[in-house]
């Protein structure tokens, strides 16, 4: 209920009190935001606080500063963004083979993974496009949204994204909870939905392409910021009419800096040539450093 008064004197005092209350709240968050965050994560009340729209963003995040005052993450990511600046087109069009080759070399050198637009003659319809946020996916029969979070912080960050009503293109990640492993958990956390059905030659070789794309590793890069993540293909989509070219799990979107606002943006996405399955999934930084 909104309180107002017809008495000018009381109305003046009310507005003055509200102004001081707002200023005090902002000062509290600025000076003690990290302490409040730790306190919040340790209680159910904190979970409510952090899942309230706007509150999580109001509490400052811990950052490591370099000597010049730039965060270490930003400092390293900026190197990649600078290297890509003149190589990535301003308009979101398909890259030419020459552009893909140049960009693939940059990503491979700066990220420490072998990034390529094509493996064994197989490729997607594009390697640069618009990504949009996706929901969590069911990992095994009986799974639910709450079981995706390990703690209050995890739930606060990703719980609001929800869970898709249906299964991914390859069904459950595993056939039963008993067979669910940490590797399967990481695959769902860092999954992509890509337009496999638009890949050149897909219609003529559905079985071959289906097996090739399932859990295929890719590196996704925000060219504006250099934020990058290694993920796997875990679903097919989105539909062409959406205007988007691929989708990312809540964790993927967070890793590339697109988890807030419209939850979409331009990204590069290249296969990771890792036949021995040695490269872990998750956010990566320049020069091969894991975050």
C-alpha cells in the first residue's frame, strides 16, 4: 500500500525520509556488499534475497585487481577482444573460409585449444551468429530443476532460468540416475543448442551427422569482450524463424557475459578438435588459463 498525505508538512518529511533511506541502503551495499553476500548465501533468507530481481546485481562481486586497477579477467580477455576486433565483421553475416581460418588461428593461439570451423569435412551452417539463452535440460529420468543446483549460490545464479518442458534432441543425457557421472553433469551445465539440421549435407546423412554432433565440443567467444567458454552440443535449435542461430545454457550465457538484459548477443562458435577428450568444459581465459 502506498502511503500519501494531504498535509504538505508530512509529505515533505515523508519524501525526505525516503531519500535518506535510499541513500543509506546504497551506501550499505557499496561498503559491505561482499559481507552481505556471504551472509545471504548461508541462509534461506539469503536465497530469497539473491533471487529477487535486481538484488543479485546490486551486491558487488569479488574481483582481483592488477597493478593498474584492471581486473585480471578483464585484462586477459581484452587481449583476445583486441586481436579479434579487425577480423570479425560488424554485421552478423556468415564468415568466409578465409575469415574462419584467420579467426580459428587466433582462438587456438590465445585460448590454448585447437579451434576449427570444420572437422573431417563436417561443419555447421555458420560459425558466427546470434546466441540466445536456453533453459536447463532434464539429465535423467526423474530429474528436476532443484537438483541442478549444488548450493544456494548456484540456485541464485541459475535457478530462475527454469527447465525445458521437453527433452533435448538426443533425449536424456544418461539413461538413469545411477549412471549419472560428473562428466554428464558438466555436459548439461555447459551445453549448446545449435542448428544441426541446417548443416551442409545433414539431410542426406542424418545418422552420421547426428552421431558427429552429439556432445561435440565447441568454444564460444564473445568477440566484444573476449569472454569464452568450452561447451558441448546438447540440443538442436533454435528454429530459423526466431532469428537466433544457437542457444546456450544459463551457465554458458553467464560465461560469455550475456546472462542479463536481453540474454542474447553475437558470438563466434568453433569446434574444439580434442579427440582424446582432454580439454575440460567451462569458462576459459586467454593464454590457456582456466578461470
